[in-house]
């Protein structure tokens, strides 16, 4: 979660799901920034997705023309560890095609998000930004990644971050403790 002091317009009030992190750096996807482009329009050249009303999400400023997909289909990522329980990254062209075919067929148990671009950090860059207080961390979960209203994600998680750092309970019985 971007802190309020982070002034980079690419990350203002962004919730970033870290999908890869190691000695080579880190990569993440902004999960709360839908674009005005619909998936059915962005992929109309490849798939008939007339029933798909979902937007393409702006995943970050790195490689904005690259599309990435998060989905909940374990059988398509049997060799991959989930990013969080129930969330997988489309790691092949076949996985991407399969998710889109299932979306076109309006499969009820399917959850997915398409992202344009990603966020990236060089080795130790993210750690430096965390130490400086540019970011807050919170556990990710499937419900946040595939939230029905992405505009609620930032405020919802920030509320949990603030509550976790509060010294006294918000509703204390003894006002002299305040």
C-alpha cells in the first residue's frame, strides 16, 4: 500500500500485489486501478468476449503494452506456486487463452484480472522504499485481488494498517486513557 507521503503519481493511493521478489528485484501489479478500456475491446482481435464487462487494470508504469493475467484456476498453473492462496499468474500463452475461453463461456467460478504493465524495482530498491516509509505492508488475499469494487481496496486495507499500528483500542471504555 502506497503511503500518503509517496508522491509518485504512478502509485498515488495504489494497492500493489507483489508477485515476484528476490535478489534480482521485485515485480508487482497495482490491483486497484481499473482503466477505461474493457477486456472485450482490448482482446477483440483474438477472442469473442462480448459478455465480458471487466476492465483492463493499469498494473504499473513498466512495460505498459505487456498484458499479464491473474486468475484462480489452479489446474492451469500446476507447476506454479500461488501468489496468494487461490491466485495464480498466467504463466503461459495457453493459460491466458484458457482463461479467456472460460470467460467467454461465462464460467461461474472463474475470477481473473488482466493488467497492462507492471511495477518494478531494482535489487534492494523496494527495501529502501519500505525503510523510508513510502509503503505499508499488509497480507494479501484472494478477496482483495478480485474485489468487486477495486476503488474500495486502498481505503479498506489502509484502515487495517492503521488499526494494526494503533496503541489503544479505538473505542476505549476509559476516556482518560486517550
